[in-house]
């Protein structure tokens, strides 16, 4: 009986000692935080919506929610909410390295405008 209790206690200790899901934070100061928000801010759909909202006089806000991380296809993502007038417009998910951005349906978001090749670069490659 004592051996059984010892095993149960050991299993409980191991289970409690398992870390909660947390994205590994790159050791780059606040750069990963700013990069995550910028990736979302520069998405074509976000820029178009933000421009429209600014014309109506609304203030657009971007919130990086580190406490609402998700795991998708084996990768960890931070949540970025885009809102105006107290209403969330969309949520996006960004990897801490900034290389991947997902939309609310967890599909890859359109590339930010700075990530696309220019017409001159495309013409020069031909």
C-alpha cells in the first residue's frame, strides 16, 4: 500500500511540475512584441480597415495578449487583437519570431505589404 501511495505521489508531482503552454520569448528586449503588432498592422486588410476607421474619427488599437497564447501545428502563437470604439474587429496569431501570422480561422494571413516583391524587383528577375 505504501509503495502504491509513493507512486501516486510521484505521478502527481510530475503532473503538477509540467509547465503550462507558454511561447518561448526570444531574448531581444521588446523587439518581438513590437514586431508582432507591426506584422498585424501592416497586413493589407488591416491597413484598409484602419484607414477607413480613421476617416470616421475612430481610434484603432492593437493589443498583444501574451496570456492568450495558442498552439497550432506544433507552433506557439501570440494573440493580437485589433479593435476600435471598444469593439474587437479581428484577432490574429503571430509566432514570437514574427515569421508566421494566422487569421481568426487559423489560416495564413496575407503577406504584409513590405514582404511582397516590388514590380521593379519582379521585372528585374525576368
